[in-house]
C-alpha cells in the first residue's frame, strides 16, 4: 500500500495501487505532468522508447490549453508531488506520452492502444460511503477528481505494457497516453503526431459507461461529432439612463445570437444539436453591456452536419455582433468527430473477450451516446489503411460518470488488460 | 348643383360645390390627375401662371410613386371623368400644380399657401347617416375616399385665388396644390422645385384635427419627424420536412429584424418611435419562407433622432438578412421632418383670425401630434429667410380622420379663406 | 372521346378518358362533389353498395373544412358540371365515398383500397408543352389543378372496381374514395367511419413520387408524423406615434412565438421539424398591430415526438400572446401520423408486381419522405389486426409534384390496376 | 493629521481630516457601521439627540440589504477600525443616523438636511497621480471606495452641526446621515421613519456632478424615476447532446425576456428606459441551462411611466418563464422617484449662495440627469406641506463619478457648509 500522501509508485506496485496513486493526484487536461512523468518512468523501466511533450503530439494543434500561469503551477505541483525532474524537463510545457516497443522478430503488425490520463474539475465526495475516501486514496486536489475512470485507463495501459512481453507478440506496440480527452482537446494533436500513421490495428477503451463488470462492448461507434467554442462580444458601455444610444450593447448581440443559434434549421440528413451553456455579462444594471461571453456546443450525426451547425453558428455570431456594432471573437476549444468501428476489429475483440475470465457478456456493436475525441485517432488510422475500434469494458460504478461519487470496480482493470492482450494476439496471428 | 355624376365644375360653382365635386372623385397620392387638371383650369381662368407636372415639382425626388400601370389607369380615369386633355398633356405623368400671380405694384412680399389634394385608400361609408351619401356626393371610386379633408383644402385654395384680387394685396401669391401628402411623399419634391425659395411668408393649413368649427390654431408645430420604409427579404425556399437546411429563411430574417427594431435603444435627447406595420410572408406551411415583406415607420423628436432610428434600422435589417443568407432591399416611401412656427406668422394669423366672422376661439401655439410633410416646405422657407406657420382651422367632424364616415363642416371653408386672406393682408402691410 | 367541356363519362369510357375528365374538373379538398358523384354513379352501375357523405366518414372529425359559402359554391359548380343531383343530395355537404361489394362465396378476406380524389389550389400551366393543354383536358377551374396525380388514383380505383369481378376473388372489396388528402384532412374522419375496422388487407397507393414508369415500391413507410395549425393573435391597435403604449402588439406576440418555435429543443429520440409558413399582419405602418396570423407545421419521427413538438408550440403561442396582452386561438387543420408497412403485405405486393406486364423494377421497402394521411387508415387497420402497406407506382412525370406542369404517364394507370388486382388475388389465396 | 491607519478622529479634527478619515475607510451600502458610529459620537459631543438603527429608519422598508454574514462582517470590521462598541450596540444591525437639536427659543422652522454616507464597490486607483494615494488616505478596503463624494457629504453634515450654534438660528435642525443611497435603497426607509414629516425646509446636496468649484445649482430636479430588480430563472438541466428535450431551458427564458424587455413600447407621455445589466448563466456547454440571473433597471419620466415599465417587465418575465416551463422570482433591490424643487427653496439657496465666499456662479434650476433616492424624502416633505430642494455644490473632480480615480476639491467642503448655513438663516428669517 502507498502510505505517504505524495509518494510515487515503483515497479512493484500492483495495477490497483497504481490506479489509486493516480486517483489521489488527479490532473485536469494539459496539466497531467505528474501522471505523464510517472508513467514514462515506469515504461522506461520496461524498455519502451519514450516520446514526450512535443515529440508525443503536434503541440500547435492543441485545443483549450490553459494559460501559461496555470500550466506553470501544474508543473510545479507535479514536481512537489514526486514527478522526476528530468522527465518533466523532457516534457517541456506539454503533457502526453507515446511509448513504443517492438517484440519478437518484429514482423507482426503495429498495434496502437489509446488510454487517456486527464481528470475533471469536480470536487470529489468526501463521505465514507465513497470508497476512495474510506480507503484513503481520495483526491488530494480540492477541485480536481478522476470521475470518469481515466485513472483506471492509465493503469490498464501500464498493465498491457508489463505483460505484453510474456506473450508471443511479434510486432510493435504503441501506447498512447493521451492528455486532455475531456472537452475533446488532446486527440487532434496526437493524431497529427505521426505516431498513428503506421498503426495497423488500433483500439481505444473506456471503463464503465453503464455496463456492469463482466460486460464487453467490442465496437462502440457512431458518436455524434461535436464542436465547442467560446464567443466573446465586446461592445461599448454607456449610461443606460443618460445616454443609452451611445452604447453598443454586447448583451443585445448575445441575445440575438442565442435565439438564432437555437433556431438553426434542423438537418434532414441526421441528428443535430446546439446548446449555449455559460453566459456571462457582468455589467451593472445602469450600464449598457460592453461584454458578454458565451460557451456553445454544436453536434451532428456526421462531420458534414456538425460543420453545417458550426458554419451557421459562425454566421449568426458574426451578424449578431455587426447588427449591434459590437466586436466578437470565436475560439474553438474542443472538437470530436464520428467513426465506424471496423468489423475485423470487432470480431477480434469479441472473439478474444469471450475467452477472458470474468467476461460474462459480449456485445458486438453499439451506438456510442456521448462524444469521444478518440474519433480523430480512429479516423487517422482508418485513413491510412489500418483497422480500429473503441472498446467498452464494463465496470460497476456506484454513481454516474462526472459525478462526485463516481468510482470503478477495480477488478475490471485486470479484465481490460486481458481483453486487450488477447486481442493483440488475435490480430497478430492473422 | 352638380347633377351629372362626372360633370366638372366651372367658374360659377360655389366652394361647397367644388368641394363636393372633388369629394365625389377622390384620387389617392400621385393619382390626382382630375383634381389637378380642374384646379389648373379654374386658376388659368383667374389669370394665374401655371406650373404643372415636372414644372411644379422635382419629379425625381418623389417618394412612394405607384407603378406605371397604376399611374396610367389613374390618368385614363381622370380623362373619363372630365379632366381636360390638354391639361393632362401638360402634366405628363406627374400630378401637382404651383399657380402664381402678382398683384398691385408687386412690391409686396411673396406669400405661399400650401393645400394638399390627395385622398386615402379607404372605402367610404354608404349609409344615410353619412352626409355625402345622403346628399349625393359620396365617392364614385370604390376604394378611395377624402377622409382627411383635403377636398376642403383644395376648395380653400381656389377660394383664396378667387378673392385675393379684391384685396389691396401688392405682392405675389403662390398657391401650392400639392399631391401625395398622405404618407409624406409629395412635399420633398415640391420643396425642391425652386418655387418655395423666394417665399417670404408661408402657411399650410388643415381642417378639423379635433377642433370644432370656430377654433383657429395659429401655430401648430413641433411634430415628430418620421420615415416610412418598405423592406423586402428574399430567401430560398425549401421543403420544410425534407430539407429545411437547404432553405434561406426570409421569415427568420424578418423576425430577427422585427425583434431588434423594437429594441433600438431609446434616445436620451428626446422622443423616438419605431413600429412595424404590415408583415407579409405568404408561404405554405411546409415551405421554408423565401419572401417576407415589412412596412416600418420610425419617428424622432429631431431630425437627428429620426436619422439615428433610421440608421439603426438599416443596420438591423442588413444583418438580419445576412445572418440568414437572405437578400434584402429597403425602399423609403415617405418622410416628414419637424419645424417650429415663426412667432411673426403666429401673431399675424392670430391677430387676423380674431377679426374673422365665425371665429370663436384662437390658440397661438400647440404641439402637432401627428406627422406632416409640409414640414419640408416650412424648413425650406425658413432656410431661405422666410417666415412660416401651420394653421389649424376648426371644423366639426362627425367621426375621426381616416375613418369611413369622416366629413367636414362646410362652413369652415369660408372661415379658412377669410383667415388666410386677412393674414396675407397683415403680412403685406408690414 | 369527351368533347363537350363539361360532359361526364359513362360506363364505356376508358380509364384514360376518365382520368382526363377528372383532370379537367379538379376539385380541392372537401369540394370533390362532382368527382364523388360521378364515381358513385359508375360504382353504382357496377353493383357496389355506396356509402356517401356522413355515411362514408365521421363528418365531425373533418379538419380544415372551408366555410359554408365555399362548400355551397363548390356543390353548385359540381351540379353545373354534370354531377347527378340525386347523388349530390345523398352526399349532403360532405364529399367522400366508400363503396363495397362481396364476391364469390364471401369467405375470403376483406380487402380495402384507399384512393384520394382532391386537387390542389395551383394554377395549371397553359402552354403547349404541357400535355393536358395540348390534348384539351387542362383544368377548367382557374385556380385548381390535379398536380399530384389524384385524378389518376381515382381512375385506378374505378379500374379495380371494373375488373375485380373477372378474378377469382372470394372476399369483400372496400374502395375508399377519400376526400381532402392534401393537408392531411380527410383520413382521420375516414378512419373513424367504422368501414376500416374489419379490413384484413389494406393498401393505399401513389403514382410518381420520382419513380419512373415500371417501378413499384411495395412498402413505402415511416413518414414523419405532422400537424398543421393556424394561429391567430388578436391585440389592440393604437397609433404608433401618439400612443404606442396603449396598444397590445399582436406582431410582437407573433415574433416572439416564431423565434421560440424555431428554437424548440431538438428531440434525441429522432427527427423533428417545425416551420412557420404564411405570416400575415396587415396593419398600416403607423398602427400598432392588432392582428397577426400564422400557419405552422410541426413534424416528428414518432407520434410522441410530433406530440412533443405540438405541445411545445401550444405553450409558446399561449405565453407569447399573454406576454403581450394579446388573445390567440389555435386551429388544427391537418394531421398525419406514421406507420410501418407489414412484411406480409410487402411480400404480397412485390411478388404480385413482379408478374405484371410493364413492371421492370420492384423495391421492397423505402422510407417515405413526405407526410401522408393514409397513415391513420393504416394504423387503424393494424390496430384491428389487419395488414397494410402503402404502394408506390412509378409514373414518368415531366415536372415535380405540386408544380403547374405536373403530369403523369397514363400507361401507369393500367399497371397500377394490375398490381392491385394481383395483390388481392395473392392475399385471397392465403 | 491622522497618522495611524485605523485611528479615528476627535472633536479637534478639521473637516478635511474627517473627510480623509472616512475616505480611507469606505463602507458600501448598509455596511456604514464605522461611519455612522463616528458621526454619532461627534454629534453626541455637540449635544444632538441621536436616533440610531431602527430609530433612524423603518428597517423593514430597506431594499437591497446584504445577507446576514456580510452585515456581521462589516460590523466586525467597523469595530476593528475604531467604531465605539456602545454606539454599534445601539445601532443593532442597521446603519443610519438622524441627529436633531433645537436652537434659540425654538420658534423657528424645522430644517432637514440629508447627507449620504455609503461608498461604492470599486477598486480605488493606487498610482501617485491620484491624490488620496499620494497623500496617504487611499481606501484601506480593497474593493470599496468613496468614488461619489459621499465622504465629503458626511463631512459637510458634521461641518453644519459644528457651526449652526454660532448662528442666530431659532428652530430645529435635523441632520439625516443616510445609508445606502447608491442603488436607491436607503431613502424609502428614511422617508418612512417619521422624522421627515414635520420638516418645513429640506435640502439634500451633492458635490461635483460635472460642476467646477464655485458653482452652485440651487435646484436640481426632475430626475427620472427608476426601479432596479433582480430576476432569477430556475429551469431543469439536461444533457444537451443526449436528451435536450428533457430540459427546461432557463437561458431560453432569459433570452426571450431580454429581447422583449428592450422592446417594451416607448411611452408617449415622456422618457422611458430599460436596461439589462448583469446576466449570468453558469452552465457547462453540454448542459441545458438550469439557472439564469439578470439584473434589470427601468426608468420613467414620471412614476406612472416608471410603473408602466415595471408592469410590462413583470409580465414579460413571467411569461418568458412559463413559455419554457421555468420558475422565476423577481426581487426589487432599489428604487427612486422624481420631484420638482420648490421655488421658495431655490430662491433661498440662490440668494444665500450669492453671498458665500468662493461662489462664482449660481444656477437656479437644472434637470438632474441621473436618479436620486433623496426624491423620496423630498416627496414626503412636500406631501406634508414642507418645501424642498436638491442642491449641487461644484467641486473640481479629476475624473468621472464612479471611476477609480475620482476625487473632490476639498475647498468645496467649506463652501457647502456656508451655503447651507446661510440658507438655513434665510428660511429662518421668513
């Protein structure tokens, strides 16, 4: 067991210990310095070649990166919490790791596995009915929490790395420890890193998702594409009593935009969505609004529909601003696309899963309800001729994803590792 | 009495007979061919120099002119109803008359009087409680009616022309028989005709306006400025069930415009108004609207405020259209401005009115509630150094202006002529 | 050939002659007095039992019925154009016919066929490139036209009635000559007539729909449900310049409603639609609007989604009105639902069609893009244990449905009759 | 000079020292515990009868009172900063002081003077070009600042109290040290305290307002009435991608409200205003908004127009909420009315001011551009037969009211005291 609060794990730690150590030190998107560094250390020990920071991803393609101060603070915290300095140095200011190693005669396929490492900005439950609290690995960070199982995903990635050498695998394994999955921010730069382009077989995976321990979904696919963006309207304030006509009302621009955004015509080729989340216009009641900020999300069944929603949105924002003589800017901070899992991968996963101890129920293909940025990796693999899927690994969870008392059933870690190892063996043997 | 339906009057007709003849043949704005022609004939007989059609006004400045077919039909109707062809020929396609004559030694001032001649597009009442029906001079035109007293105004103009020679007036009288006052369409071209520029004393007048017979308002002024315009949005239709995304929705553009028009910031320098009257978007329920038409009016206490409202409106319309990928055009079809009556004229009118038989009550200055395009003539006169006012002549009217059973008390015709003649004498003697 | 303009057909007329006679005398929804009467006469001659007017449908359930004057005028016109008075009398004020006859020993199934009879309010093309013009059977009615092939449908119904007796059919044939299909107005009252409830096998059919002659779609299904309604907002007018605050602005209510209608949240269970078609607010530019009228259509993939859209719409209309102190009323004038065709019927139709001369291409099941009120009849049949389908019969058409130069390929009439007769034989033999 | 940061002043301090001490310890509305306590101490020393807390005002009529925790914190801070505990005890939880004293034989009039004590929530400038920084009396409170001159007003009140005894005044002086003028929150409870009802002559005053030192405005009046209110919409969140139809969108309610608020018809009886200041809807981009908060201000030339604006607003908010199945509540947190200054007071002030050293320019009556809650006190005085005015005392100010570098010219303190003392003498001598 890990006792000291900020102790790190070593090569002898179990997957459960590792998962708990990560759980106790959650790091939100683009702040995964400690996680990346410790994983890199472990995989270095295992003989993997490591690509860190700007070698792991196309850093200029990153979306939704916090400002420099936040990044610096996260890096400093990681250092305080045991992340080896020399690894941090290699990472620079960007988190993320691609680890690869070739086995046997190297004539087998290149297999890629994506696991995501980022936590959420949620305050974790602190009552004793919550296992991480009871068992001492609740979040040490007041406003961050692993409430989506990425701590488990990271541990699974390590589990695969540890055991792949024991198998007859003759190809190259590439493990993508991806930052900033939440919000759809980390996959695009990872997909453009070059590391994905020669992958023959690719899988991303997710624990839970409403499936109980023992269930495996071999091919989750067809999520809605989405795009998240921030709009800032900047007008001209004026005294609302003395000279309202002298203002340029940012709030009227925002209001016109919101009403027209919700009214974007439905698309007859498939589902579309639009939502305005946060709206903030912080003026006094006697001041014509000079600033309004909106965060917006559109979705579409296809990239075309998503692009249609985005184009309409841009148009509406631009002319709502111009109508009220208001400036604006739009900043995209997250994006996902859609994909279809390949039959060959689905068959490989479902055949493999059926033989894994503890697997009680295998489903071949299901529609993925939420959005996922692994979609960009899968598209890239498929564009280069590879085969891909997105695997659901059941894990009993006491409460919903993204809630303060989320937790996973740790027995699913071993199941996931086994399903993946067998799948690798299956595709290798073709 | 005039017996035959479409008989015309001659030099022996009384003012009441003339007013009734005109009442029976109402002609809406820019269609006053018969009225203009008969008035011109009468004033020609009286020795006035006549300026007709494009000699009476700057025709290219006309607003809200009906299309060529309508004009041609109105002209043909006038011909059928007794308008002398040679006068019609001189008028060309534009109605309107300026008649002038110099009296005595010509050393006196130039005095201008504006009377308007156009009728409204209203269906006149046809029950016997309505005097024009009872007495046989109800409108012969099914959808036009003199419901604002302009028939009386025209007769008053003739009355002044007939009697001015009997006075000691030593100056020049210019009578402006103006077309298309309703909607604010005829005064701008009249004001730019050149005929107004040398006027020393100017008066426009109106019967009724809620004042009973015997009341005279020497200086009605400070109306709100206004501007009337038509907006046409032209989009792209599409099947609302099968492909709503393929349309460019003119109605959404119109709706966005309407909401933002009503929300134009109030102006702190004085009253402003905005209204959308007619909206028409004639599509089927399953068709994305490809056409929407609006008529809009803005007003302002000053020309600056009016211009502010107009500028904002243009901006809103333009960007509502662009937001929805819709074309638009804006057509101004009416305009008025504001003015302040000159004290010198107010004094002249009120002093004169006090001596006229039948005048029981004289008010010096009152705010004019509605809009009036005589405002452009008054501004022009004042800009060139002349003095001007707008006179209210009380006339009992059984129902409101612009209603089907509107009528005037014909005894007010004589009062008006006398007030004006005495006013001319007063200003001449200065 | 039919020579005299308003001659009627008799038992010797060919299907093409009948179709052309009907084409020349198009009657819009609820005005099909001549069509109903002549069809009834023909089917009476053939020995069918006739149910007319309120015996054919639940008249109180009719939607979108024109006012009494319009109905009376349509009835009088039918009389002038040769509709037998005694049949008109039986019909009363409602069009529509259900004709039934039992064949053989009557032990076979009850088979129902729905054909619709109404025309559209479209002005038919009158140039010689349009066959009905060239060949002398263009619409005699200036603003009505058979632009959706219902003239052909009616002729097909007669064709089936004429030839069924030649087959070995041992059951009961019910022919539903339905009024007012356009707008989704006639099927609900027909479905509640009682005549549908014992039908074992049911088919409705449509010519054209983009399919060329020779193509048969055995099972068109899954149309969007829809609901069409008219909203009237009644406010209080006021002078927009003098007292805008005294009005209750019907146009502001309408505008608020329109913006919120288009913004009804998309439904995650399937496609939804909303559209505002006609908007009419006929006020002057200086009058606060006291009246605004909208026609609206919502659609949904399921009846639940359609109902959701309708409920939201009602709510929005009600509170848009209340917000502006405006009265409102909502009148539903058309409605359709959705359905799934039964495999048994699809097989019967596709097997039958394959054997019909001239059929070159058979498709089993396709999604029906538009809305169809036959959906109510199909649901009723299925609710009572019967099997149903909606059949597409290809027919070259030179221009789109609902356009002025629409026409059908008359060879498809015979194909349709044969496909239906063989289908009846097929289901009878089970 | 005051040296220690939180030292308090005593009877020997000059007005400038007192003003600077108050400036250094600004207290926002309803938090003026230190200010009230120190003023009370000073006036107690001068022999005034003191009414504190619920004896000074009708506490249940207070608007916009911060929550209990904030009040308690403000009280504790005052205690730390030298406010005498026994005075704080008398005040309870409400700030505010009415101090009165009768002079001479007491046969003279009751004279009331209102000075306000509250600061603003503004961060004061801290560069050396800002005199309070340079001279060491910049705000000790990070987010509060005297940016509207109330520190000076309070000092002026003390100045009058100190010197009135030296004059021949024979009546009763009531000094109203009012809390929470900003936002229009403190005058209503003060006006209903009973202390105003027997006032014969009343004056409120303000420094600056764009007038340079030496200018006196004897009668500022006719401000717009206003009303400030907070609206909270509470809906139902839902996942915007998975089930948008399950939400009740508070933001759509807010948006509909905002657009319709700005579009409230202009009132023809005089100026009206409406503004939405802060809008806050803090949801994630993928969450249907369950909460939106708005602060709103309406104004009107008269109380009727203000009430009209308020009524319309309520109506719009209620139905915007209902339209989207959203709950709402409205909380009024500030209110002012209008008034006309009495000629008698204007004459008294202008005659007196003309004799004061340093006064270079006296204006009799000017329209007050902003809103003022002294309006409620003035109305109350006038309703009870007293005479009242609102006096402007010029004071050079380097930057605008309510800005971080606002300051006053301290020589205006003495001028103000002298103008008021002479005015009291003038009304006493009548």
